């Protein structure tokens, strides 16, 4: 059986050769097409491989014909309408691991540049100066490197920093200690504690609500005088105003920055500071990195066309599209349960168990076209994806979620039970960390709306949609009224108020709100006498 593959942009010859050398592939390489030209021929191809310069719009996919796969030779997918592709049953895939070494080595380059002022010394020499005393630097030998985010890139940075005889510590609440131990890295439980002992701090996390401006004035105060900050991850992780103050005051020795909150960084005052060393978001820009993403995407496209296993699909239409309408509601519900679990659980995740209860889950859900990732039930995949997406954000897909969990030594299990008295059907997620366990469950009632019904010992009736204030409190008079007063005072409109309590003298609230809750407002709520915990929850 033959397959037609179209490549619309320049990718590494290594990737092209994989396609050219397969006897089942007819390959066309056509660069510089207009959208209309591409629309006229796209339905003739089984797969299309692009980079960032080709826009795959809903209009292009109106009549996809034989098109089964869109492959992006790289990470970003802003140029592809994923929803439109999913509706047409077209798999969209990318190559998120291909640039790991490139980003790792750029980080090491920034560390060395900041420690030894290499770019500034270079510029000085080119200006005809010979001012050696001005460029007094610091050694990496026996210094402490603090890594924020011990994923693929953070782990590789740790391995390379060891060659400089550095002591490595890391802050990552979602990595098990066994992984850190295997790398010879000491995990630190509190971010502030890592800052206090590190000579150099480097960030390798996605940009999420949790990591946005996680290093600001408040946190910089915990750092050693003369420390170095590196950010080759995402713009917005470091508060740029706070960084500027710390560099100008001498609190920080230097910084290395590859990413900015607004890119390109026009009129950014950091650009005028002489102890910051910049690159223009080039973490992936190496010949080898580009070769790697081309090879990965070519191999994945071939595997998908032949019905073999692959891991980097971002939409996985073959899981959801094969479910009944009723099962799709549970699929969507367990994904939201996973998102809630990630926002309320404490500790390092060790185990996720999905429990399907009731007669509607008696038979396995089978997909006739493709294998499921690691052969898990669709509900399990959705739950794990929802959980990890909160932590890792855009790097998580239905296809990659089980593999990302496997990489982090997270045990995943599935169980089934017969009907319970309270519910005809119930889907449960049980999460175990190194400090606690939680159970969260939900059901779909006759109105075809998924609801959260169980969180540990509390019974709920919450439709998981939008923004919520979640809080736990001691069950005594006055607490609820004070919460409402604070929300009103801060112009936060309440859309719904769900409360639950049990006989141990504690209560739980889920307050649906129309707008975001600021940290200031949360702090006010946490200061109420009787409040145990308060968080913003987003679905």
C-alpha cells in the first residue's frame, strides 16, 4: 500500500531520507505555496509535514480527502488549526523532544557567559580596549546550581553541570525523589530554600499560572548576594522589573536571558543593563536540533501511516471519536477531575488510579483503527492528561500523557467495580503522593452534564467549568460570610456557591466566580480565622 507525503518547507535531509528510502512513500517537496495552491492539492496526500511557515487553517481542511496526518517538524503549533483537524479526524503531531540538547547547551552557554562576562569582554576588545580588571568573574567549581524544573532539559543541565564539580539541587514538586537520586541531585521541597543556597539558579519549567513571575522581588530577597539567574525556558517566569532592580542594586551578579515576556523585547529596560547577557530565543537553533526534529517527525509520520505506535500526537482523534456520546461525557469529566486533582494535591505524585464504577463501564472501550497509548482505557488517558497538563501545560497530549507519567515513575492503574448504591455510574481518580492521598469522583446525570460529586469525605454537586475559589475551613459560624464579603469587596462576582461538610468539624467550599482571583484576595481569605486552605481552581 502506498502513501503520498507532502513536505511544504525546508527540513533536514536526514528526515527527508527516511521518507525517500521507504518504498511505500511517494514524496513531494514543494516550498513557498500560497494557501490557495495548497488547498487545491492537500486532499491528494495522506500526510503533510510543515514547519512554522505554513498555515494549516480550517478552510484548508474543509475537504481533507485522504489526509490523515499533519506533522510539525518542531514544537510550536500556532500555525495549525488543531480543532479543525480533530473534527476531520486528522492526527496532528509534533517533535517536542528534538531540541532538548540544543536548549541544554544554550543554558550552559548562558551560565558560563554570565559567570565570566564573556560577551561583554568580547565587545570591549572589539572596541579596542584591554581592560582585564573590569571582567573579574566567578568560577563554577564547587558552586551550587539550583535547577527549577527537573524534566528533560533540567536533567540534562544537571548532568553537564556535574562535570564542573558543581553541587546540584533542584526544586520540582512533580518529580519523584527516585529520579533525582538517580541523577545525583538533591531535591529541595521549598522554592525559597533552593534560592537561599544556590549560587546560580536556572529555570526549566513551562509557563503556567503557578510559574508565572515565580521569581519576583519577594523571592529574590531569599537569594544569595551575588547570585546568577538564567532563563532559557519561557518568558514570564521571571518578573522582569524585579530582575532589573536586583541587577542594578548589585543584589545579583548577572543574568542570562534567552526568552522575554513580550517578544521581540522592544524598549525593554533590561537591554540597557551591562550585567545581563541575551540571546533572541534561540534555544532550538542548532543544525543538530533541526536534524533531530526532522528525523522524529518523519519516523512518527511513517509509524502513524502504517498503524504502528507513536507518542507525539497532540489531538488523538481516534480515542474520542470512537466513544459513544455518553462515554464522551465521562471522558471529558475525568480529564477535568485530573485538572482538579493536580491543583489540590500536595507532595510528589507516585500513583494515579482510575476506577470505573457501574454497568456502563462493564465492557472495554475499543478503538478499531489505532492502538491506545500503552493500551490504557481512554478514560485513564484523559485523566492522566488532565492531571499532567496543569503541571506541564502545552507539552502534554492525550498520546504523550501516559509516556510522560512513565518517564516520571508515576504508576498508573485501572480498576472496575459494580454499581454503588448512591450512583448508577461513577468515575473516580485516586491520587497518591509521598505525603497524602486523595479521591475525586464524578458522574453524569440525566441532564447529560458531568458533575463533581466526591472529594475525599465530602459530597459535592459541582459543574467543573470556569473559575472557582476552593477553600477548606473549620465548620464554625461566620467563615462563609467573611469569604463572600472579601470577594465582593474585591469586585469578584459570585456565580454559584457550593458547600459541603462532614462530622469531623470541617467544611469545604467551591465558589464559582466570573473573574480571576488575585493573590491579594486569596491572602485576605487565608487570613480569615478558621480557613485551612484557599486556592483558585481553573477548569
